[in-house]
C-alpha cells in the first residue's frame, strides 16, 4: 500500500508540474524575481539607514558626555581654588565616570561604523547584482517574445497551430462535403439518363416509350398543319409548271390574237 501511495503521489506531482509548466509565463516569473530582489535591496538600505541613525545617536551622546566631562574638570579646578578639595575630588570622580562612558560609547560607535561600512558595501554589490539581473531579464523577455512570435508565425504558415489547425480541418470538411455532393449529383444524372430513375416533375406513369410516341405524334401534327396552310394559299401565287426544261408556253388568248 505504501508503494502504491508513493506512486500516486509521484503521479500527482508530475501532473502538477506539467500543468504549472504549461501555465507558467517565463516573463512573469522574471518580473516577479526582479521585484523580490528590489524588495530585498530596499530592506538592506533600510538596515544601513538604521545603523547610520544609531551611530549618529552615539555621536550625539559622546559629544554631550565630552562637554559634561569638560565642565566637571572646570568645576574641580574652581573647587581647588576655593579650598574645597572635597568638591574637587567629587568633580574629578564624576569626570572619570563620564570618561568611562565615553570610552564604551566610542567602542559601540566603532562597531556601528564597521557594520555601516559592511552594509553599504553589501548594498552596492546587491545593487549591481539587481541591475545585472534586470538587464538579463529584459534580454530574456525580448528573446522569448521574439521566439514566441516566430513560433506562432511558423505554426500559422504551416497550419500546425491550434487556431490554424481548426481552420484547416474546417476547409477539409467543406471540401469533402462538396466533392460528396458533386459525386451524388453526377450519379443521379447518370441514373436519370439511363432510365433507372424517373423525373419527379413529369406526370405519373410517363415513361421513355410514351415520350418518344408523343414526340413522333407532335411531328406528324406539324406536317399536317403545314400541308393545310399550303392548300389554303391562292392559285395565282402558285408558280407555273415547267415541262421537260423547254420554253414556257404562252396563254391561249395570246395565240388567238396573233
């Protein structure tokens, strides 16, 4: 059962990776990585600013303590001049404590200064890395966009793309259907010509023999009508008959006159 569960889990991971790879746009991934690096750079810069601010505070504290130590030293001198050695001793004791505090603060100041310099150097290096990544990112994005456009153009030209593939299939189906209809029409024409099929527009019971008889009858009727029309023509309009190719005889009235 454990082996089957591992195989199922591996199968799901493979399917998920395939789906992720198909849905993933490298340009979006690069932009996201660039944004993450910018955020990291911003955090480092804020860290440098915080360290610099702490160092400045130490500078102010050290300056104030130095002023306080100078004031205590002056008070000790004034106390000695006034014959108050006890006050002078107290002032010098306090000045010693102030000097110890100054030493501690100066140690912290040096440490913060060192951290500030390291963070500043790291910020500069990270800035250079981000700038380099941005240049590579834009180059890769431009190359990917060009390759994507070239692929789509090639798929469109060759007809292997999804959209053009659908168009090609539609054209093939239309061509096949047209050829099928043309073949059917030709077959029907041949069947009609051979008499295997009857013309549905003709009257019921009409066949080829009847059609031929009607054609002959129609021709005979035309001949009869033509003969009747010739018989009805006037006699004067009928040209005289010619015998044996000799000279034409004159009418009887003309012979008597001569």
